[in-house]
C-alpha cells in the first residue's frame, strides 16, 4: 500500500526537525510547512493522510487552519493532531470543537505522539498500517496480500488489491476517479481517469469469481463506492 503521508506544520525549526526524523523512522512520508498559509496551499495541492499542527503559527493560526480544513468536504476526513503550549481546559475544548482529532500539550513525549499518530492513521487508513479489513463476506489482509470472499481465496493483481483496500477502508464512501488515481496509483503518476474504470472492471470480475453479487457500486457522475 502507498506509504501514508504526514504533514508537519510547525514554525520552530528544531521541533519540526525532531518530528520529521521520528516520523520518517516510523516509515511515513513527511511533508513540512512552517506557517499556516503555506500549510493550506500544500494541502490544497496534495492532501496528506494526517496533519500534525501547531496552534501558534505566523500568518494563519493553527486553529484557523484546522477550522478551514474541517469545513471542506475534500479535507474534512484528514486527521489533525493539534500541538499547543496552551494547557488550560478551555483551550483543549476549543481545539477539539474546531475539529482537531487529538490534542497534545507542549512539552510532549515524542513516543506518545508517535503512538497517537498510529492510532489516528489506523482509523483513517487501516490497510496502510496492516489492519485486516472486512466487509460483508470479503476479507483483505494487507500483510499477507490475500483476499477471501465467502471462504474462497481470490486472485487479484497488485492494482486491484490496492483498489479494493481503498474501497474497503471506507465502505459507502463515494470515491471520484481522480481520488482513486491519487490513492491507488500515486500522486506523481499521471494517467487517464478511464484507467480506473478498466481496473474496477477487473476487480468486479475477481470478486464475483465464485458467485455472489457485485459489491462495487457505480455512482453516475461521481465515481465508485463499496456497498
């Protein structure tokens, strides 16, 4: 599966460097911004899988960055861990009510932060951290790269496997062809959106090898969903 990308938004260079080092050591791709305005531009260009966001930032504050991202449908689901020197309960409440998924007070334990990053990514992208996915009678194991339906092993190519994992992470969610291209093929690869249709067709055929209804739903003008 494509390695999760974590965006660090922190204006203190030393703190940013420590975070980047530890996140890379955990195996994540890392992007960095030192102010709120730059962070918003980066997210608009390439949405990360998780954001570690400092409250006190130049130009646009972290709390405002959080508010804007959580108000947009394209970025609402991106987990945000807020970092702040503000330790009062009212600040914690404000951060969470703005939309932050977690809140840590400075100084914080880097080890604890890494654990919270893993927790948030497990919720947002379970297959990327090795979690077995299940939907109805379909089971997908990212570690062994095996898929079963109704107890029968299915043969999927690498692209169809990644496509199914993406759909199984968020059953019912409608993914546009562009979103699937980014998630399954990678953000740096430029392909025609019809490529998605071809591989969805192959996935459907594989899923129905031993019978059963096609679980992949086509949403006209929007994209595809599982269920």
